[in-house]
C-alpha cells in the first residue's frame, strides 16, 4: 500500500482539506501575533502562498478563502508586537 503525499501545504493529500488546515494554522499565527507573541517569520510567505490557492470549489474552501482575506486585512491594522519596529 502506497502512502499518499501531502498536498501543496504539507497537511493532507486532498487539496481542499490541505488548504483549510493551512488557513487554520495561519489564523493561529495571526492570533498569537495579536496577543504579543513574536511573529512567526514564515507568516507572510504562508499567507502569500495560501492566497494563491485557486481550487476554491466547495463551501469549506470558500469560507477558508474568506477567512484568509479577513486575516490579511487584520494584519495590516495590528500593532507591531512589543520590541519589534
């Protein structure tokens, strides 16, 4: 039995599930930043990669894409964490 490879984001073989899990992880990273944890260096790159996901065909991925857009807008207005900038 061959093990399926994880999708583009490395979470799950199904591209839609893979994308949704990635958005959940990005959401957690944004929350951590908003409460003062040091920002993850990979946050911007991961958001850019997720924003490029085009296979938005079901309700789960539509909701995840909308969440990602909201997160991107929220990052622009978050204050920089203490000690940064």
